[in-house]
C-alpha cells in the first residue's frame, strides 16, 4: 500500500502530540476530538494504565494514560495535558498525552518502517517513523495499542 | 408495481395471521366440532392468500388456497376433522412460516410445496371431489348466501312497501389494492348519499379491519336507479367490478333465516348501526399507530439526557436555595417522573408475543415424545420492556422443553403413580413491585436430589463432605452449574449438558434471577424474576472516600447503621446480626481499592447497605449514604468489558460519571 501511494505522491493528515521528549502522530481519521483534562472517574480492578472513564457529552468513554501504557515514568497532569478521543474499530477511547498542538500533512513517501524500538516504544505498536526536515515523527498503530487481547496479555504479566 | 414499501406490512400481518392459525388450529384439535373456530381459521387463510397473491408470492398463495379448499369442506360439514388432516394443515402452516421468514430475510417463497399440496388435495378429494368450492363461493355471492334476520326483513319489507328498491350489490376491489378497507369505506360513503346501507357481508367491522378478500356485498335501500348506483361505486378508484341485483318481495319471503353465514359475525346490522360502526371504526383506526422501535429508543435516549439534567438542576436548586427555583425544580421533577412512566409504558409489550408460540411447540414436542401434555398459560397480558421481551424467548423455550422432556413422565408412569393421564405444564406471568415474575411449573417427577448430587460429584462441582450438608435448594441450584445434565439419555430435545447454565447467564444479563423449587414425585417449578425496564433504574447513591457509587435499589433490602462493636467475626469474616440472620460484611473500599484521602477516623459507627441475591444476603460497608436517585444506565464502553463487580456507569447531576455496583458479584 505504501508503494502504491508513493507513486501518487499521497499525503496523510496526522495529529501531533507529545509524550516525554518525542513527537507522535495519529491519523486524523481516527481522531474524534481533542479535550482538555477533566474529572476522571476511576474504574477499579482494571490495568493501571486505564485511568477511568469520563463523561463526554453524555457518552461514557474509557481513558488510557499513554505514558503509563508504554511504561514511561509518570508526570503530573498540567495545563498542556490533553485527552485525544480516538475511534478505533467501533471503540471510543481517550488517550492522555502531554500536549497536542499540531496537525500536519505527511507525504507517505516520508514514512519508513519502524526500527525495533523508538523512544522506548516497541515497534509492534508503531506504524512507522516519518522523517521530516526538522523533526522526527513516530506514527502509532492504534489498532494494536487498543486491542483488547493485547490488554489481557499485559494484565497477565502484571503490568 | 412498487411493493417494497408494503413488504413490511405484509410480513407483519402474515406473522399475525400465522400465529392466529396456529392458535385456532390447536383449539380445533381439542374441539373438532366448533364451526366458529373453523370459520376463523378459514378467514385467516383466506386473508393470507389474498395478501400473498397481491405481493406476488405464488407458492404461498397456492398453498393457502389448498388449505382454504380443505377448510371450506370442513366448515360446510362435508368433512370431519381428524388427526391426519390436522397434521397436514399444521405442516402447511409450518411451510408458510418458513416462507415468511425467508421473505423477511430478503429471499423468496420458493419452497417445495407440492408434497403438502398433494396431501391437502388428497384429503380434500377423499370422498367428494369438490376442491374448487371456495373459490366459486368467493365470486358468486348471490341471494342464497345472504340471509336476513327478523329485524332486517321487517325493514326491507317496509322499504319495499314505501316504494324503495332493494339492491344487492357485489363490489370487487382490484387485486393490487393495498388499502382495501379505505376503498370499502369510500364505497359505503358514496352509497350513503344515495340511500341506506342495510347490511354488509362481510360485516362492516371486518371490512374496517381488512378482514376480507377482494370483494364484498352490500344491501342498499334506495330510490335511485341501477346506473346511478353503479356510477357512484365505479367513481371510487381501484374498484374493478360491480354487480347489482334487485331483491324482490318474493325473494325476501323465500329467504329463510338460516344459520348465520360465517362471515356475518356481528349481530343485527341495522342501517343506523352500520353507520355508527363505520364511525367507530374510523376512530379506532386513528387510535393505534405502529411506531418503529428505533424511534422509541431515540425518545428514550433523549429523555435519558433530560434525566441527567434534572439531576443537575436538583443539585443546583439545593445549593442556591431559592424558593421559586426549588418549587419549579420540584414540579419539573414530578412532571418528568410521569413523562418517564409514559415513555417506559410505550416500550412495554405484553408477554403474549413470546408466550403465544408455546402451545404449538408443546403440542409438537409432546407428540414427538409420545406424551400427553396440557399447557396452561396465565397472565399473558403481563407487560415487559421490549428489550427484555426480545431476549427472554430462548430461555423460556429451553425451560419448557426441559419440562416436557424430563420434567414430565410418560403416560404409563403417570398412570402407575396415580396421576392424571395428561401432564400439566403451567406458564404463569405476573407483576410484583418493580419486577415481573414468570413461573414454569410441571406436575412431573420432580428433581431427584441424589441424582443431582451424584452428577455433581462426578463433575467435581462438590465434594463428598459438602454433599450431605447442602440444603435441597442448594442442590437444585447445582442444576444451573455448567456441564450438569441429569437426563439419563441424551435426546434430541434436551440433555446435552448445555442449557441451564446458559439460561441462567441470559437471565442474569437481563438483570434478573432464576430459582428452582421441586418436590420429588410432585413436580418442579422454575421462577424467573425480571426487572420491568432496563434503561432507567432507581438507585441508592453512596460515597466511599471521595468516590460516588450507585447501587440498584432493586437489590437493596435496607440501609442501616451499626456500631463497630456489633460487628462479629466468624471464620475470619466480619459479620453482623441482621434480624437474627448472620450476614457477611463486604469492605467496598478494599474491593474497589479506593485510595484513602482523609485520615481514617476511628468512627464508632459503620454505614451498611444490605443487599440480596435470591436467598443470600450481604452487607456492603460504605462511608455515607447520599440518597436515592433515578439513574440512566450507560455502558462503560466496549474497551472496558467485564470489570469485576461493576455493571455499568451513569452520569450524575454534576456531570461526573459514577459507577454502578453489581451486587450479585459481591454475594457469594
């Protein structure tokens, strides 16, 4: 698919957000909205990276802390903290990120397959890495990150 | 012709008629001499035929036509109802059902019907070869077919004496007409300008209900001539033919009051009465509307949003303490409560829609197993939420099949045990509080405690030591454990070891319970308890540290305050004495791992919510009670399925999410 698109010079639109010092991108088609931090109701007996649920205009949506999901160290939520509401395979989930402030177009030709580990994130969770003039973007594979089977596996290993 | 828009109506009505056929056929089987019942069956078959032909389903039309022929012989007493005939007709109905299902799945009615048609024809032509009788009866409604009662004869005679002419008019509506009753109404309306309609066959009521084929007959008293009447009728569109004949005095004399024809159901249709009926019919028609269930769901969702806002308003009013605001909010609260009841009622469907297929099912099963079984259904008009109705069918089928298959003994066994020849299975539904109960009981052999224990031991569900200490009730509950079947032999019907556990899971997923009670040799009773509705529930809000949780009121017995020193210990388990019963305590903050924010004060008292699950109880320790509130059930989202002891979430007045505690998971 990448090869095919390359010839056409296609681009994808991605939302850029920050986690630690790295910049990540998710396909804009998978993003429903970006919200400020709000009250999260804790849900007991769930994996630690599941922070709880929020009320998003009448719909209850589970929230995942991406730092915690990737095993990074925790950081206090602040003014810049955002919740990115994504829609993956009929599932709506909110992702807590350090900041989200940009939407850009990336030519598909700039996307390379991911190296084994980038910024501490395993390659299975990545779609690829986009090298732009001044910055390096890590594109996430949300389907894999939010896969319930995957979550069960993690629970087994006590994460 | 574009028929798609009518397909929905066709399917809906076909199902109704098939259900009617099933019910009446069962009645006929019991009481084979009732001409009334035969007539009703005949009419349903006839309507089905008409609808199928209109929609272009030839196979369906042919099959119903043959059924009609046979039934016509029965109603004209030219044939006796026997077992073979019943079985064949049932077969035909089954085939029709399959066709309707197939059509509703977007396919057609192309089923092999020749076998059943041949059978029907064979029975019809057994002694007399008059299979075409009914179709001729359709088109030639002449004077022989009409009879007048005393009153009508008097009116007709007087009319003739005063110089009126009496017309018998047969009107034919074209085959493709969809709103036949509307056309009939227009004909009536037109004729009323010209004279008085004395009588209609089929009756006005049946015409209103579209309970007729493509033609009907009217007796009109008028001073107009034939052509004027003919013109008036033909002015109505989609009328394909009119036949007029004049009833003379002699004919009237010779018309002897006979047995009323089948189609003339209502009594004494005088001219005035006919008019009133028509008007009433009209009112009736506007009273009922069919509404897409999705629209009701949407209404319910919108209302749910309103309930959340109501909660918010109530909270604000409490904070602001403005008397005007408080009054208005209270008033609004009352109105929205009754609005809520109304909306919930809209979604209520009588459980009849589930029950009505059971008599037929039991009959077939009993025949197959060579048992004699009577089914008694009571409370079929009990209403339940549509969502529950859709889900409850399968579990009930399962329990009924169980009851027939290994609840009931064989006829020989029954006679040996001094029981009536036929086994009785009763199905009973009733309301109680916020619940609907459904009981399925049989007067069969009951549950054999030893047999259940033996099986449970084999499967390793219990140990030999515990086996003796179990109460009967606990033993029966083992039946719901997965993989346990006490049927000696695996039959086609039940005993495959999948079953009661699935039934239980299904019922619990609907927020209900199922229990079983039995007496050896006397019978078994399954009781299902279901909530009236699923989307808005009453709950008790409680606080644990800084977190709020909702506990469904339906599972709460009461709330209580206990002193710390009243708490006792038994086997490392904190318990309290609740009216003489020892009830285990559950530390909710431990189960839910609630982070403690304030210093644990050495409080003297604990707040306890006493909850139950069937016979069992538990006391949930909370920090404080907030109060009772109507809450709207929401799912946690598909990412979080099956969180321990949490059944869902709701949105509170302040916009925050509160979790709903699944107390069933906390009671062991």
